[in-house]
């Protein structure tokens, strides 16, 4: 494999000697360059400084390339870019293995001719890829070509390939160098780097994270998907590369922090209302599912849990009592008002007293009259019932003795109706006797 960097003498001839590592003779800027979207700090002597999104020609460890300015770097205050202190803090938070390049230099602003030349080189890269694939088939190499990158200066062509094993491609490099008469670099990449090179959009509707902003691709484990309650179907949580999606990893830190706030499963906790065993929990919503001693389940907020890891009740024992409510502030607030004095009974006017007595006497008179009327009615009723009884006795006598009994019954003291009945029965008795 032919992969050599540019000699230091050529750097000084093209754009001046490179500045010390991490420092520049004048200003500096963060630039993105290359097909793999490398990022680094580049010094420059341009005035005015290039703005964000502006195309520039830079010299890197690979050669002369076309790049894009991300942000200008200032010492103390840089409203149009980023301060050096902020950049240092970002790199420190990203880790020591973050691929951030230093020591490059911005040669000039890119003109229209530079952009046209880069477009022509990208078109010629298609022909170069087709020739390389043909040579791979002829040599029967166990490798698959992914992409080809032709630098702006024309001094290097980079071939990215994918292979599961180590490949001896020395003969392939000789054929490619003889065909294009330039420096050839063969770079083996993984499945995630392949998606970074040829991927476009993911199922979420945004560009692939590895192509847009992720620089250091770290492995993703299945336990991250379990923690985030994602589906365990590999076809639904895999990206364009066929591996687990990168977003599962850079969201794992937040989920892990929230998970530590929840109680462990199968531990007993207590709130102000219930006591139960933890069976499940929701990381994002911070909800906890409790199973009560009677077998029912309730959902409580993690903030409502007062005691954790309490002693579970033994079989046959009564469930423990809920935890007492949280202590309230001890400062007693004095009432801001005075209690009312005992109310004295109000004086009643004499006229009201006389009116009440008169009404009471009238009510008693009416009650007595009603009782008298009830007594008279009861006496008259008893008299009527007595006359009916005597009439029945007269009927029995008239039936036995004939007309005499009829006259006695007729002469007895009774109502006119009973007297008429006695006469008729007496005549009937005399006729039967004769």
C-alpha cells in the first residue's frame, strides 16, 4: 500500500511553513474537508477572516483539498465564531479519541475555477471506481470497493474498500498507479464507515448521524435498546450499515442517568398512601409500578416514594403501614385576627312577647275544641252501635214469640228504621202462627 504524507518542504513552498501544533501565525478556523468529513483546526493569514460556510483551499496531511469553514476561532470574544476556551472544553468533553486534526493551513479562498475542478474530479472518480472494480475481479480479491476520492491537487487518489479478512492488494496498487500515474492510497473501512460514505437519509427523515456530525463511531450494545424500551427487532433498530443505530449510544447517557433515579425491581417501597413491591418502571416519565400485598397494582410517581428498601411483610402478617407524610415546616403561623367575644343574647321587645303569648293561647283553644268535637263524635258512634245491637235482639224475639214480640220490639226505644223492620216481621209471624 502506498500511503505517504507530503514532505514538510512542500508545505512551505505552497503556502508557508505550518504553524506549531494547535497554534497559528495569525487567525484560525475550524474546517471540514474530505469525503469522510474530517474536521480540524487550520491557521490562516487571510483578511478578512473567512466566514462560516465559505469554501476554502486547505493543505492537510494528505495534500491540497477543498474544505468548508465551520466557525472562526477567536481568543476572547468571537461573536461570529467560537472562542478557543469553548473549543478546548468541547474537545475535552468529547474525549481523547475524538478525531480532531491540527496543524493544517488555509491557503486561500476557493474561487470558481477550484469548484469546477473539484466537480470534474468527482466525475472522473466514477471512471476510476469502475476500472478498480474490474481489476479486483481479474485478481479475484476478497474485497468490495465502496468509494473513490480524488483530491483537488491531483496528487493522491484514495480507494475505500470493505473486506472481512486481510487482503494482499499490492498487485492492484501497481496496476492503478500505472494507469493514473499518481499516488494511490487503499483504505479499509468498516460497515459504519461505509454508511458514512454512501448513506443519505435514515428512517427518521434526517441525514445519517455518522455522516452529519458523529466523528468517533463507538460500538452499540443491545442492552442500550432494552434500557430505552425500544423494540428488539433488529430490522427496526438497525441503520443503513446493518448495525444498531448510532443514536442508541449517544442517548444512552441520559437514559442511564434517569434510570439511576428509579428504585430497583423486587424491592419494597412506601408512599404516604400505599406500600408495595416494585415490578416495573418508566425511565422517561419516572413512573413506578407497585404490586400491593393484596395482589393489585398501582402506578405512582417516583417523587411520591418516601421510603425505599423497606422490610417486606412475611406470609400471613398484616401489610406494613404506609409511611407517615413528609414533615411540614415547624414554624407556626400566628393568626392575624383576634377571636370574636362571646355573643350575649339579644333583648326581646315586650310587644313581641305579648304577641307570642296570644298566639300560644289561641293555639291551645283550637286544640281543646278539636278534642271536644272528637269526643262528641265518639259518643254518637257508641249510641248508634248500641241501637244496632238492640235491633238484632228484637229480631230474635219476633222470630220465636210471634206478634207480641213484634209489638214489644216496636215499642222499644230505637230508630225509625229498626221499628219498621220489627212491625213487618211481627205481622209475618202472626200469619204463620194462625
